[in-house]
C-alpha cells in the first residue's frame, strides 16, 4: 500500500469531510464513504472490509446503545401523554405572582421534563406548544419567551436520562450510569441560573414579564397543593423508576430505559391517550430517529477507525499540545473547537468525531476523565442554541404561529443571555469541580 | 425508463414496509428487557436469553430502519450553506457524492455481509457473548438483507434525483 505521513492523511480525511458536510451531503454517508476510500488506499480491501463490518457489528451488539431506542420511545410517548399540559398549569398556579412567572414556570417544567425525556426535540416542542401561547397572551417580551423555551427545552439532553449521555459513554469509554450521576447537578445548576436571570431581568424591566393579575390568582392553597400533587406524582414516579434505579446502583441504564418506556406507555394508557394509532406513530418515529442516530454511530466508527489506526490521533494531539499554551490553554482550545463546531454541526457528529480525539488529550493533560467529559457535554448544550445550526431554534420556529409575529431574530436575541449563562455555568464547574464530581463521589461511597 | 419507474415504486414500498414492520420490534425489546428486570430484581432469577435477544432486536431495529430513513431523506445533514444553492445544484451535489461515496460503501458492506453470512451458515456459528450460545446466523442474514434494502433504496433515490434533474431541464 501507499506510504504517507500522518499529517498528510489527516488532511486527506478531514478536508473532503468538511467539503461534503458543508455542501449538505448526509453526515453519515460522508463519514463512511471517506473513511472507506482512505482506508482502501492504505490498507487494501480485505482489511478495510473486515474492520468496517466489525464496526457495524460492534454497534449492533452494544448493550448500552440499546437505551437509545428506549429513551427515544419514552420521550415521544411522554409528548403524547398530555402530562406536560397538566404540569404547566400546576406550576404556573404557584409561579404566577412572581415577575416573569410564566418564563420561570417554563424553565421549571423544562427541568422536570428533562428528567423524564432524553431527546431535545421532544422537550422544546412540548414547552413551545404549551408555554408560547400562554406567554404571548400575557404580552411577554418575545425574546424572553423564546429564550426561556429554547434554554429550558435543551436541558432535556443534559439532565439524565439523556440520549446524548447514552451515546457519549461508549464512545469515551465511561460508564453511562456515572455520566448520569455527573450530569445531574450541573443540569440543575443551569436551570437555577436561568430562573435567577429571568426573575432579575423581570424585576428590572417589569413589562418583559408581567405577573399574573390578582383575579386569576385567587385559589385556596389546599386546592393548589392538590393540583400540584396530582399532576406531579405520575411524572415523578417515572423519573424515580428510571433515575432512582440507576443512581442506587440497582439497574443498568438500558434496563432503566426499558422500565421507563413501559411506565410511560402505561401512564399514557391511564390518561386515556394511548390507542393503536398513537402507539404506531410513536414506534414509527422511534425507529426513524434511532436508525438516523445509529447509522452515524456506525459510519463515524468506520471513519475514526481509519483515522486513529493511521496515527492521525497523535497529529491532532500534538497540534493542540504543541501550541504550548499550558494545561488550561489547551483546555480552552478544545472547548473553543467544540463550541465552534457546535454552531455548524449536529451534536451527534461532534460526539462521534471529536470525542475519540479529545478524550486522550484530556487524559494527557491530567484532567479527571468524568469531569472532562461533563465539561464537553455542558459545552454542547450551547450547540443547540448557537445559530446558524441550532436545533432548539429550528423547532421553535416550526411551531410559532405566524400571527404571533415571532421572527428568527427574536429567537436568536432571546437565546444569547442563556448562552452566556451556560458559559458562567462552565466557569463555575471549573472553579468548583465538585458540582460535577460531588454526586458520583457521594453515591459510590455507600 | 418504464422499468426504473416500477422498480422505484416497488423498492420504496419495501423500504417503508420493512421499516414500519421493524418498528414493532421496539415493543419486543422493551418487553424482553422489562421481563429480565422483573425476573432478576423481583425473583432473583435472571433469564439466560434476555441479553442475546435484546441486542438481536436492537441491531435489527437500527439496520432495518436504514432504507426507510434514506427514502424519507431523514439523514442528518448540515444545510446552512447548501440551502442557498439552486435546487439543481443541490441535486448535482447529491448525485455526485452518491456515486463517489454512497454506492462504494453500500456495495462494500453488502459484499462483506454476504461473505460473513455464508461463513456463518457454513459453520453454524453461535454467539459467545453469554453462556446461552444462541445461533447467530439469523442475525448475520438480517445484516445482509438490511444492507441489500439500503442499496436498493439508494439506487431508487438516485434515480428519483436524476428524474428531478431532467424535469428541471425540460
């Protein structure tokens, strides 16, 4: 076969990939096709074919990946259950008197849903459909309304259970249960930061988010407690069924995912929302999302197999370490790369391409593996919000009614404060690493 | 091109039918793992078969959905630049990369999965991930057929794109 320097091969792999991605060719097919072509050049057909088949097979028999269809199903099913409307009503009864109460309720609902849903689309859509009309009717400032929905909705992919964590674990060789524990507190911290910001900004500018008029607030407290409990309990029990079993070390994430999926379907049945058509549509949607994610997993596996075996990982590592910026300088560069990629590429692509590259660098720099992974995951939160390629923005634009007059620039300006808050969150995690590591330490000590 | 037209119709139906059928395996997957959870944590009697059955179901779900995803054009792509191109340019890009990247990859996967399937049947291969040692040649066969449907759908999508290009011209 041909001889070439690893630097040259790195370019040979990445430049065509970049061209394909920017020209709009499907990510998976570009990764697989380019990986194969380069591998054929350097290894010949026999070895290439064998390695690629084993990559496909490896993804198929991976027990952890099985949680992907299950969590996707769970999220889509919960979307159909109507549980979020009930919850929003209940939370709003309590948050009404607070300035910006609807936006606070949106973030709170996003946080609770996040603990039950693992896909970003489902929670943004749910929040948008419920909270946006309500905020529009109360004359909330458009930017604040859109920002809180996008930010609250994207918590779904950070706070466990989350498909992103399920996918990240096997790629970085970290237990998914451990990632779940690590993501819990940072998720709540972001939620708290969002809520604090909303309250402060609405205190300073009351017309951004007027509180509920007094006439709508009069309801005996016992009734309010009753409504809160009846709407919160089913969701909480599902959350406990999934997270509790993982955190207490009872069940593996895949097992918890299946329990959660069954429990959500039962909840739907109890609310009389489950019928054959709903189940069928949910299943169809589930297999499409799952296949879409897993083909990227397989093809990216082929790409990185070629990439790493030809010594390109070292090239990348030396390029970053060679900048002689010191430990934190290199750390900053990695995060800048992830942030910039997040503006243009899907998170699935970033995880499958970047994580095999940066994980060894993080170790070489002497960072705690779990902490390093979680920092990247929190960083990726921003990728859902940063235009031009931002899922949360697309979804919200898709559900906004034309008569509300919500333009893309409202949404974009709305999410900027929340992006800054995520950066604050990242900074806090650097200063206090126990935000990430505290819960895993505590739970593994018993 | 009467043949290609009826071919495309057939293949699109197959892709959709296979994807929809396979989606029901998700229910089986939930029940398989759910049963294992009940038996293991409820009765301290873990099953022998759940692990193997589950990854077989999961692998089938991932692969059998591929052709449908391709048919519905649901693959993840970054269209921030390409959406500014004319539809014709977009079609040209897609056709070019399909020839350069998709067809070689799909043919390769089909060839190797064929070889593995034949080999697996010849030795009546068993999976050795658990002590249950189930036969694994059905799953190897499924991999072959999934990639076959994928390639057939790819040819169909390719044909549709060329038709669209022709339609633009006339």
